[in-house]
C-alpha cells in the first residue's frame, strides 16, 4: 500500500499542467501508480472544468447544434490513463534485471540517458526533461547506502520498484517524498534492491564524517 503522496497543492498544479517538467513527470508517475491519487486528480479536473465552463447542460442549451457537437466531443475525449498507448520500450534494464516503467516514464523513455556507476553500490541514469531541475534514476543494490546528507534546495523522490529506508520510514513502490534543506537522512537498502527517480533542485550536501570531503564533487555524481 502506498503511504506517501504528493501534497494537495502538487496534485492541483499537476492537474492544471503548471508544474516544472521534472515535477510533472514525478507527480505523473506517482499518479500512474496510485489509484487514490488518480481518483483525486479526476475530481480536481472536474472541479476545474466546472469553474471554467460552467454547467455542461446549461452550456449545451446556449450552444448551436454545431457547438453542441463540439462540446460533446471535448467531454467524451477524456480517456482513462491505463488505456493510453505507451512507448514500445517500456522497461529499464540494469545488472541483468528488468524494471517495468509506469506509463508516464515509458512515454518518455527516449529522454533517459546511459547508466553510470557510483560509489556505494549505486547507479545513476539522467533523464533529460528541460528546465533547471535535475531528474535522475537512482538504483540502489541490496545492502547499499548513502551517507547522511541534506539538500541544497528541494529533493523529490519516488520509488519505482523495490524498497529503501532511512531514519524516519520505509518506502515502497509508489511512495513519494519531498525533502528540503531542513531534512537530513541516510537512505539504505536491506535485503531488496530499489529503483527510484529523483528530482533535485541542487546537489546533495553530506553532513558527517569523511563523506563531507565529497561535497565539492557531489554535483558530478548527482546532476
């Protein structure tokens, strides 16, 4: 069961198409995976349509025959997300494993760059979405970990497949987290690997031990 969701504000901005490219992909992927948020976004869209267009029946009475046909076509054009065709290449492959991609990511598969290996049983693949934010797939093998760090700006993380934990909670498929510079945590995996996608406004800032020596170079690994 998904325990962590985008905020109400993020869902409203998603429905209105007013998020940054990176956050639009992040929230859209969560909505792909979360029946609760799918229903909530549909309600938000219906409320927006009602405010913008008013009552459909009243509009139809005021419209000419041709206008009625046009309105009907618009209102009937909404297709459930699970019936929208996705790209043929709907999977990621790494270390001999296949990871199925939710529809939003599958449709943007051509934006995914090459995998590179990082210290600590981690791999990274950048996702080119435009804008100033950095969007990356981060794969953590079993028994992988990141030293304690905070963030220069906000960091949104979505679990695509698997499970990881930090000092605060355990996170599984579909869970969405938003952290800022006031949060410190040490993500780690136990007996399962984990594939996440993360949007960062700035590089990580390591806070303990020798890992602090990596701070001048963190943007080289997480960019």
